[in-house]
């Protein structure tokens, strides 16, 4: 039984697919996007329960992960936003993502245990906004 929709935003399609597979195993329906434009179109078409957004999106994505989180938070204040990153400057990116509206964070490589912990905590809390 599906618990909702999760959108994974990562410019690395293999990473997005891997994370989506973990989320599907947890009972969530999944979608993925590799660019800011496709992510925003997906959210407009059917707002997800949760968005996981890579903080270090490459130039082809059209924006940074932090900027995309800020935009999504502004347009969709009740969606839960989780920042993900595997870069060594993770702490600095995370601080910026938190200021822009991220509700949680997960370091790469993303594990099912980390997803269950962070998503479980977020679902248990009242939605932002």
C-alpha cells in the first residue's frame, strides 16, 4: 500500500534511480527529475508528499540544489523537503539548505535506514507552512 509520492531530484540518473528504488521498497510511489524544470513541472502536475533534492546539482540541472529547495519551499510550503549530498562541503551546503527551507538531510550514499529515520520523523510532525 502506497504511503504517498516521493520525488527524487538528482542530476545523476543512476543515483536518482537507486534512491527511488529504496523509497519504493518503503511503500512510497516515486518519480525522479534530473533538472530544475522537470522537477518543478512534476510538482505542479501532482505535488508529492516528500521531495529529496541533491544539493550539488550540475550545470545541466539549471540551478543549484539550495536554490531549488528555496523555490520549492516558497511555492509549496507544505511539502516535506529533504536535502541530500555526498560532497565534503556537506555541512556548508546543509546550513544553506536549512536556511532555504529544507526539513531534513541525508548524506550520500543514501541508505534505507537513513531514509526510514528521516522520513519517519518528518511524517510524524505536522507539515510546515
